[in-house]
């Protein structure tokens, strides 16, 4: 079977449109692989699929049978390496899995367009956009409530304390929803002024609590760290050590 030039152009153009729609969403979220990357992956997959399915028709001699799926399988494998490049590891947390998944599925959309499976390609693109756009809002409204936790810190009252705590939380992608500070309490045995800080925080799904507690505990002046009203770290502190 041989397809004409208009059919080839239409398939490549459809790949550009479908890949661009998904890539535009990723670009708007400032992800490592965005608009152009998804277009290139989708269009390249379409071209490879067309070459595999129709490009060798005239080259095969009598008695030989081509296998269009062989090159397509190589595309799926190769895209895995490209997707791995978008996965970033930062202080024990993994980011970029969604973008890597979109690159992988966009290659499938391109293969579908290349072989002429237009309905499957269009519906898959629609479902991807629904997953990325609408389900994100659902995730933020529903799962965010489950990720709201109470963090309590008891520390020596000193300038810049809240800034240091906020820097640690911000570096670990923890969003502070609410904060309350108690009045300073003078401790006779240590001679220090201690305050209690109550924080309502929204945490990422893949957060390492041990790392959070370790980094807070290392801050100068922190005497206690509690999580969900349960004490996890405690040390004695004196005003002379400041």
C-alpha cells in the first residue's frame, strides 16, 4: 500500500497539532519538556511509523513480508531514554514523572497518526489534556486537603528565625498555609526566651519527613520539632550557645 503526498502532509500536520496541544500545556507549567519537544516527538514518531508501514513496500522482493511493528517498538524503547532526561531528583524527591509520561504517550499518538489510526490519536490527546488540566484541579482541591499537616516548632526567640524555617520549607516545596506564634516564655534553667510556632503546611506527596526533621533540627535555636502534635525531636538549649 502506498499513500499519496497529501495524505503524508495531513498526517504530519495532525501530529504537529496534537503534539503541540499537549506540549503547550506542559510549557505553561514550565516543565523541562514543553511545546517544541512534544511536537518533535509526535511528528518524528509519525514519520517513523509511515516509513515503517509504507516506506519499504517497493523495496521488498517477492516472497518477503515486512513487519511495520518492529520499528514502532524501537520508538517506544527510545522514547524511554528521552523521558528519563526529564525526571529530576532534588534532595530525595523525584520530579518530572508526569512530563516523562506525556512524552511517552505523545510518541504513541504520533505512531497512531502515522499508521492512520486517527480516532485513537485524537481521543488519546483529548484524554491526556483532560488528565493534565481538569484532573489537576481535582487533585489540588481534594488531595491537597489530605496533605495539610500540622508542624510545631519550639525555638529560642531570635531575629531571622521565621525566615530560616521558611527557607527550609520552601526549599522542600512545602507551602505554609497558616502560621501562629506564641508569646516568648522565659526559661529559668537555661535563661533563654522560647517561643512556640504553629504551622499548617501543605506537603508534597513524595516528601521525605526524615529530611524535613533533620534540616529543621539543624537550625540554630530549635529545641523541639513536633509533627501532627507528636514530638519527634528535642534537645536542650541555652541562651549562651547563641
